[in-house]
């Protein structure tokens, strides 16, 4: 083959290979979650959420898991509450946001308020919680949402009072106990925070947020052996790729330790528990 024919053929072959590579890379890239609302978070939210269980593909892609439920409002409220307990605040917010506009029961709106507070949309959480509590004064999700927002605002007296009331009513309320411990940590009260997170884990050994905070808390205090133990426990209950695993490992190594003091922002799609909607 002459050099005049070979040059254009080589160029065409190169362009074809490049186009194929781009196509394959595009197919390999994960599809971003279609969030129900645009994120509006600060750099260090109070709590992120993950679970070791995998979600159905429909939930990962942001589709409505309650679409075919007989009562979509009740389904969204129940699933959102389960996701909050599983430490999936953003998934909980997405789920309740997919409920029909006609769903205005306090049961659903209270869950939405707590999810908003957990992802640091405090002003929205406060407004919604106030509205919910006017209709249902004992709504635990709305009361806890106000406490979470108070922690973010460093109004620890109000937060502790609200959370203490919730735990007095239910001594096994692990979510309120967790935020009580987090309130202690926000004030650099090592012993109170450590004991609080351990108390949560005695009630729920798979509470990822409590275990994560123990790792970073003890690592920052120089308790390397305890931090390593908690990291191993965290790895057993947290899916690969979860940002808290990365932050916890960095805290152990002393890399980016200051950034690991609080939970990282969880904007990406993470595996969520497979929770069947009520029928």
C-alpha cells in the first residue's frame, strides 16, 4: 500500500478508536441520581446516611418506590421513616418528595421535616416542623427536626431540652440519643459524646452514623487502638464507596483529619435499604 493511501487510513482508524473509547466511557459512567430537590447543604452536615443493604434498581434511579402502593401517602411516610432510621436522610427526603401534592398528613410532613434538618436545610425544616406541630403537637419527627436545626444553629440548650424530652418518653429512641451525643461532640465534650455514641450502638449495633463518629472522635483524641476497632466495625456495616468510610480511614491515618470531624456531604446516590412499601 502506498504512503499516500496509508496516511488517511491510519487517521480514520485513530478517529474510530477514539470515538469508540468515548462511547464506552459514557456508558460506563454511573447515572446521577435525579434528586427530588436541588441540594442546598453546608460543607459539613450533621448526619449522612447509608445502609449495608442494597436497594432495588428503581430506587437507585430515583423512581418512586410507592408508585403502585394502594395508599401512596402512607407508603411514602413509612418508607421515609425507615430510611431515616437507616441513616439515609437524603433518600428519605427524596422518597417523601415523590409523594403526591395531596399528601398533607402530619405523619408524612414530619418525616420530611426531619429529613430536611438532617441534610442541613434548617430554615425549611423549622418552618415545616412548626406547621406540623400546630396540627399534631406530639409529632416526634417534627420535634426532632427542630432539635437538629437547633444543633446546627448552636442553640444547644434548646436542642438538649427537646431531645431529652423525646428520650424520656422513649428510652430506646436511638435517633434522638444519637443527636444528643452529636450535640455533645459539637461542644467538644469528648466523654459525653463517646458515651452517647456507645449507648446508641448498644441499642442498634448497625447504626452507621454513631460508629463513624466514634472512629473520628477517638482518632482525633489519639486513641488509635479504639479507633481501629471501630473502623473495622464500620467496614462491616457500610457499603464500599461510602464517603464516611473514606473519611474514617483518613482520620485513622491522620490525613485530612480536620475535615473528617463531621460527616461529609452525601450528594451522590448511595445504596439504600430494600424496604417493601405497604400494600
